[in-house]
C-alpha cells in the first residue's frame, strides 16, 4: 500500500503549466462538458483581462485565500451583470 504524505506548500513546481493542467482536466470528459467549461474559462479570462492559461495560472500561483477572493469578485461581477 502507498503511504499518503500530507501536502506541503512549495512542493508543487511553480509556475504551473496551465495549458497542461487544462489538457489533463479535459481527458475523459465529454466534448459537451469540455466546450461548456471552455466557455466558462474564456469568460473568466475576459473578465480578468488575461489569456485563459494566464487566468488559470493566476488562480494557481497565489495563496488559497487570494484565489478564493478572486473567485468571489468574479462571482459577484457575474451576479451583478444579470442574465
């Protein structure tokens, strides 16, 4: 059996290869799901004024608190914009 080792911040290489993370996430997902999430990612990237991989990198390279705050701002902006 493989021993589980607690996560230690700083052990994950940085900067993240956001494009590779996106590709890995897409593996095994339906084309419909990939398209839908691709639209969501493109929307988030436009809102954050960054290219899609850069928007993901921004989320992954900050602290969890920074990522959470960024996503709360994004959610508030979406809710404030209406349908």
